[in-house]
């Protein structure tokens, strides 16, 4: 969690010192964006067992209302002394965000967004080896075959979004995710659910760091 706070602080500083040219435009831009979420690559720096990446879009439904959609993948592969584990999966998130920025400078496209999204992940996991040490009976080793898991959740998000240059945005968000349903976990709980986080928890917190480019409606 401390690494997320540190990275988020750096992003806030970068937003605060961005060029002021974007403040001089007289009209608020509207359109749809294409962006990447850097949370997966950042996680990889701190946890080499995880590999993930996702793309997203925001669409102006109204001046202060956005549709948001995100799709990506997250894989986990590690070998410990007592077990080997592999998980490969994809996820999607769909929802809406509301801009609640109380005051806006003329021509500014900055936002303070709060959102509600639905998430779904599909993954396949396998434990190709596990070892159980027994102090009385013989030790035991074996493997657990592949099984497919579906996970559903809802999440709340909140965070700032700033236009660094014309039509180019940087944002970060805090996400609170609540699992509402899953299946096929009776044999093995997933270590990580793609897009959701720890498979052992019903409630997870996470961050997203997004770079996106907007394509205006009137282009």
C-alpha cells in the first residue's frame, strides 16, 4: 500500500506543475479517449510473479458524466518450495463516472471523478505441484489440474484527472472493490483475480494510473 501512496504523490506533484497552456483555451473539450492503465506494469516492478496490462476508454455522455470501459489481462506464475502455481486470465470493467469538481477555471478540462463500475474476470489456474509435510504420516505431494473461475464484483472509484497537454490526460484513482459472486473455487482459491486483486478477500483496495488521449467529437 505504501508504494501506491508514494506513486500517487508523485503523480499529484506532476499534475500541479504541468504547463499552464491548457488553461488558456476558452472551451471545454468533449469526445472519447483511448488510454492505458499503468497499474499492471507498476505492480510488475514490485511483484515479478505478476504480469498485467489493460486499455480503457472514457466517453462524454454529458459535460460532467462519463462512460468508462476497461479491458485487460493479468497472469501469475511462481514456483515456491511447497507448490507451483499458474493463473492466466482476462477482465473487463464497465461503469460511469461523475465529475464533481466544484470550481473550474475557464477553459480547463480538469476533473475530479467518482465512479461506480461492474467488473468481471475469467481465469484458468493450475497447481502443477504441491508438497504437504506431515510430522506423523508420510509426506505427500501431488498436482491439481486446471480449472476455470468466473468472478464478479462491483467497485467504487475516486480521483483527479488533469489535462497535461492539449487532449492528453493523466489521472489516478483509488478503487474499493467488493466481490459479489464467483464459482469453481472449492478446490483452490485464486491467488490473484485479474482486475480485482487478492482472491482470498471479499473486499480489496487498489489504484489505477491512466494515460489517455482524447479524440474530440468535432474533430
